[in-house]
C-alpha cells in the first residue's frame, strides 16, 4: 500500500496520454503529451506548431497555462499519495478500500474531464476560420485513431496512466492480502 | 619544340576537333561505355538519401553547390562570393558586410576549390572552405547551417588560386598568389616584373572550436612566380605544405609562350611548424596591410566587417629551413599528396610524364644539403635526390591526381580528355577512361585525405558540346561519375553543374546529416532589431528613416498595413520569422525595391532597405509558398508625397483599425 501510494508520485515523471498526428508533410509525426501538470510536444516548439495548424480550422489555441486542471491536479495527486501512505501506515482495511474508491472516481473524472476538453477543442470553432468543412468536427479520439482532414490522429494512454493504474492495483492487492493475513504485515505490500 | 606541340594540341582541342584517343575504348562512339547496370548503381529511389554529399565549386558563379552522390541531384546552391537575389544574400542589410573588401562592396568572385575541414587528416564535416580567386579571399561555410559564416580577405595577394587547402587538423588553410605583384602594392612598371614583383604564401589559422574563426597568422614572401595549387603533407609529412609554381621564367607578357620555356619549375615545400618557431622567436616583420575579415553570427543573424591593418611576414633569407624548392617538370598544376603522406605528385601540365617526389628522400636531401642552387634564400633540392618515380607517358596535359583506399592514384588529362589510373609505388598505368570533355579537376570522396572512400570518382569537365540538349552558345559544364570499386573504371552518370565546377569535395552523408540545423531558436535571437512576438511589432520614425518591426507567421505579416511612409524615406523592414518548425521560411517582397527579396529562416531576422520613389499604395507579399493560405499572406504600404504631413499608422486585423 505504501509503495503503491508512493508510486503515484512517479506520474510527475511520465505523461498520462499521448496524441500523435500523422500527415504526408510531417513524416516525422507530431506528438503531444498530456501530463498531470503540463502539455508538451516533441520539442519546445511543438505546441506553437500545432496551434498554427489548428488556427486554419478555427480551433482554440492549446495554452497549458489557461487549463486550470493542470494547476490543481498535481495537488490532488500529492495529497492522495500522502493520504495513501498514511492509510498504509495505519493499515486499516477500510481506509485502503476508501482510498481505492476515491482514486477510481478521480481517475474516471479525470478521463471525463479530458474528454470534455477534447470535445471543446473539436467543436468550439471560430466562425471566422479560413477553412470550414460543413459538418466537420475536429475532436481527437479519447482512445484510438481517427482521420481529421489530412491528419490521422492517434490517442492512447501513456506511461503515467499505467503507473497510476499500477498504483491503484497495488492498493487493491494490499486490500486483499490484508484480508488473508490479518493485520500483521500488510506494510510489505 | 615539345612545348609548341602541346600548345598546338591545346588549340586543336579548343577549336573543337576532339583529339579522340578515347575512341578505341569508347565502345559506343563518343557516348562512353555504359555498363548495363549503371542505372541501378546511381538510382536513389524517391525518398531515399544519397550516400555522399558532394560540394562543387561554382567557379565563375562565385558560389558553392551541394549535390548528392551517386544520384547527381542538386540540393542547394550556397551563396558565397556572389550576391544571390533568391536568398537576399548581399542584398539584405545583414549579409551586405560579408561582401565588403578593402576595395569596397564586391558582388561577385570566382570560386575554385572547396576544401572540407579535417581532423587527423580525415574530413570531419565541420566546415567547408572555398577560395575567392579574383579579389583574394577565403570563405568558410558552416556545415550545420550550410551558410557562409566568414570571409577573410588576403592582403599582398592577387589571384588567390592555390587556396584554401587545409593542413591535417585544419590548423591552417592557405592562400598562394597566382599572380605575383609588387609587395607592398605600389605602381611600378610592369616591365620591372623580375626585379619588383613577388609572390606571397599566406597561412590562415582556423580556431579549433565550433566557430572555426579565421585569422591571418603569417605570410611568406617568395620569388615572383605564379603559385598555382597546394596540398598539405599528412601523416609523416604533417607540418609541411606544398605549392606548385609556374612562370619561374618570370615573364610578364605573352605568358602562354614565355612562361612555358623552362624544363622544370618548382614545387615549394614549406615547413610551417618551423614558421611557427620563427614567429615565436620574433623573426617576423610586421608589415602594414589593409584587409577585411567579415563574420556572420548565427546569434545576431548579422555580419560584421572588421578591418585589419598589419600582417606578420617571414622572409626566407632570414629563416633558413623554412622553405625549399623541388624541381618539377613543366609548369606543374596540381600537387597532390598520397594518403600515406609519403608521395608528392607534381602534375606537370606541359610534361609528357608525371613526376612523383618522395617525402623521405626530400628530408634526406635537406639533411645532406643536396642543393642545386639557392634562389632568394630558398635552396633548390637536386631533382634526382627527391624524385621517387615517374609515370611514363600517361597522357597529355596532366592536371590533378586523387587517390583511392587501395593504393591507386587517378590523374586527369585535360588535352587527351581522360582519367588514368596508376599504381602508387610501381608507377604502372593500370586503366584509362575517357571524359566528356576536357577534364580539369577530379574528385574521389576523401580522395585528398588520409582515408579516401574509394567507391566513386567524379571528373569535372570544362566542355560539354553535344552531351546535353543545346542551350544556345553557353553550355553547361559537367560532372561525370565513375564507379571505381572494381579493377576497371566505369562511367555511370553524367550531369550538368552550375558555373564551372573547378574542384569538388565529398564526404559520407552520415558524418554531416544528423548535425543539420532545422531552425534557429527565437529565444536565442540577438538581432539588434528582433521582434519576438506580434505584440512587439511597431513602426518608428527617426527623421527620414523608418524602422518597421515586422513578424511573419503562417499566414500573415504583422503589421500587414502601414500608412505614413513618404517618398524619400529610407525604410528598413526588420522582419522576424516567428516560426519554430523545420522548412517553414517566409519570403518578403515589396514592389519597387531595388534590392531583392528577403528569405527568412524560422527564428531569423532579416532587414530589407526600401527607398520609395513613387506615391501610391504598394503591396508586400510572402514569396516562399509557406502554407495553404500563402496567397493571402500579403499587405499594403501607403506612400505619401514627400511633403505630406502624416503620422505613421499600422495594424493587423479589424480590431486594430
């Protein structure tokens, strides 16, 4: 449980999600990474380049500084990690279960929030956009691949999400181990 | 008599009656023997990369071209000594200083010999140097950006032909005077050539860092001959530089005859390590000079000219052991040192044979003082004591030799229009193949280094005649690619070149391609008039000078309309390309500009000076097809009468109006 909760902090080192765009003029591909606290690209200029491409179809600029979630999500993660470690030390089964449930709800909310952002980027288009394709929306898939005009967009979870999942799985593991062995040495998990 | 015969032959060739020794080997008439798999050997499929970069001099175009081998595809023409409207080189305010000289701004030169920088005698892909022949200069091109980043003028020189050959670690690139002149330059009678004219051999140091800054370290004053070509020693002969001479007759007129009389001219062997000792010991003279050193900074995106006022000069008479002459038959053109550093080939262009000197023998002759005579303090070594061997009757008019990695040498013959392969050490001829026509230099990738990539050979030909579709009186020069991986040379490709490809160099693409710059970082742009965001764009007036701080990004200029400019104003458009992506330059052109366009790389700032002469509204537009809305990337500048009383105004988009 303690390790699982501590593991949570590792998601500051890995992106949660990866959206990549393929087009003939971009043989090297364009990759964007969504982290718990930032949005990055292959290099420091990627976001600017994506924004330049997006402005032709009237998409809003992706500006990480204006995405509030990126500001407060890190605190939630740190808090959950600290709480998880405390729960682990206390070693109460119910507390562990509570932690798992809260984490799962947070995870689902997080993905739903991400979906809302993607929906907003894809649908909320500038009516003055130079390129308007009737009926066309540009929402990247949450999970999977999709053609958006000349770009083939792919969106999949990245290492951070796997770490987060592992963290929750370990907590679930701790819950069950504790169920079998009683109160004595759950800290090992 | 022999001399006259050769001249006659040369005239015959130039009249166009090809002396076709080649016919017997030509197979298919004069089209060349093409193997059935030649196409396969040069085919680089669409999207695939070539194996080698080839850098070919532009000759009288003054530029340097970049080709791929084996495909022969042209990638880029790098402007060096000549203005280039396409890139705004020499037209925009930033690059104008690159072409400044002690004579003022010069928009053209004649560039002959590209030379890659070396480490341990092997091309290292950091820089390539090239000489300006007419107004003596050496340029340095950075192989990260493929842009000319420095040009240094050579004082006390005329006809900078034996240049810019490099030493083993690019400690120096050199510059020898093809035309001797009175030094320092004064107006003496041309008839006083023998008494008053001198040559100079200049050693330009190259700093051992990412900038490779050039500076003149020293010059050696030498007798008034024509110093033709050069090559450095390598391996055991590292520390020596060899220069060919002709016109040791010291003729000042009708040189084609009078400068072709002596049976032997010289190869000058300069011990530059000795020169460094003399410099350290203070045995130099400080001579007044006047020359410019122009450097382009990739931080400020701007070139600056610096004037230098003196050079350190060494006089052979005062510096024993500094320089020796090796007698070499008949007006040797190229001097080429084999990969081991032992053999020094003198390509006596009017000689029937090819002379090869031995470095070991030369050192022994120096030790034994086997001198024939002394000229102005320069000992002339005895010919028999230095010659290693002779390639007998290889062809007519030998010019240049390069080497492969299997112990063979390849020499070009201008008059008999062929390349001859011979074995270093035994001096036997093993193969010969015609070139179409009249080959000058040849190039094997790394072929003048310690480690040639002996797979291809390129002959650089002066005459093409019937080889391509005719284009009026002026025809392309050509490069011909030979496969030299087998025993027999095989012609596999023939392609036209820009200007006159005097010499070329090539290097494995892998050495360079991963270092190639994709764009300049805007954060690091230190241009004096940079505009780093659209919020900072503005127009400022200072008297009749108007500075426009403009930006470009797909697909608009900011600002894209300007009013308040008057006839008689001096308008400077400082345009910063805000893009930070590969291959997204923007162009900038304005009607009536008497300069050229700007072609601004991502992250770069360039300045166009515009002096409107007519009242009206003139458009500006992007010239480089940047995006789907490139055609919309345009704007207007309103020009008022000279006496109008108007304020400047500008903007972008409806909100600004």
